[in-house]
């Protein structure tokens, strides 16, 4: 069997341990959507364990991996997409379905993958996959943690995030320089925020741009009402607010007729 030669620039670290692959894919058994999109299947170590009752699509940027998949997954040949996930028209692909996302994601673009998923949250109830451990922690940690930041608040506002387990570099070929971890994101029932969502994104991003400063200083450019910032929430630092607090903060800002 001719194997794909790993390319560093595509973040290719192929998982060798099939038990870990099974553990990741087993997360798919518990949900009720019928379409699954796997990002970066490589040589299909996860693909082969995806339950047969799901309709599987694969998106892979690498030509060599695409050739490998076409030979070894003949039954999926019509569902193999040769494209860059970040440029791919996901909205058109989703076409009003609800889909689950799975993958051992390329670490160099894993945050961008997650933000793209979040932008399509109306149709993506579930994601499970492998990230660089550091990024996995940032997604799952809560207020008070040093790792807590923009990606934590934004992911947690829409999804329940769960750190499942850590994975050693040894189980990959070639081994990455960093540790890895598998996490799971399940969309919240009430994932439509009770505030202006665009403003929420803006408030979170501006607040964390200066994470040591009080919120009222970081949000100066929003020209907040002088009475509004009397509220003690504006004296806090962003790392002390959970996603619900950020929603409340956004509601307060919205309630005053400010330029936003
Ligand atoms: N799932 C496989 C491969 C993981 S390595 C395994 O576990 O063994 C990450 C994979 O993502 C590689 O196959 C790489 O070619 C692919 N990839 C990298 N950038 C991508 C992109 N922008 N869009 C789609 N796939 C990408």
C-alpha cells in the first residue's frame, strides 16, 4: 500500500492509534443529525470508523491524500471534496441540513476552522475533534484561567465545550512538537443569544484586546453613556466575566442608545 508522505506545511500528522480514532468517532453515535463532514481526513483513519447510518462527506486539501482516499474509500468517491475548508462554500454545502463536524484538524488553522464553524452555527449542532492541546484548553477553559479569552467566550456562548482527553505526540506519524487533545462542542438549546450578536462579538473582542484593563477603558471607543458605566460590571476585567456576563454586558450597552 502506498502511503501519503506527510507534508509539514499542511499540518499533516497522521494518527497511528486506531483506538484513539475509534474513541473520537464514537462521539458521533449520540446525535441525531444525519450528515457528517470530516475535515482533513488524510488517509482516513477516522473515516473508516464513522457509523454507516451517517452520510459522510470528506474535505481534504492535499492531492495525494485525495488520491489515497479515492482508492481506499471507493464507496465514498462521490462524497470526497478536494478543497481548502477555509475557502470552501460551506453555506452552499450545508443547504439547510444539520451537520456534524469531525476531524483531526490541521493545527496551523484550527482556530480559523472553529470560527468558521461558529459562523455557521445555525446548521452545525456538533463538532468533535483533535486540536493542539493549548488551543483545546483555550476553547474549554472558563473565567479565571490564564487560557480564557476571546475564543473561549465565543465558543461557549453557542456551544457547551468539553475537554475529553489528552493525546501524546507519540501516536502520530510524524509526531508533532506539541501535545494534542480531543474536545467536543455541543450546541446549546438556547444558542440564539438574547442580545445583539454582532455587538456581542465586538464587545468580547475589544475587551480582551487589553485583558488587564477594566472593561470601561477597553470599550472607550464605543462612546458609552456616562451613567451606564457607573454599573459595577464595567469595573471588572474581561477574564472575570463568563459568557453569560458578556451577554448581560452587551444587553446593558444595547439598552442605552449609543453609537454602536
Ligand atoms: N485525519 C488524519 C489527518 C490529520 S492531519 C489523521 O488523523 O491521520 C491534518 C489533515 O488536514 C491533513 O490530511 C491535511 O492535508 C489536511 N488539511 C490541511 N489544511 C487543510 C485545509 N485548509 N482544508 C482541508 N484539509 C486540510
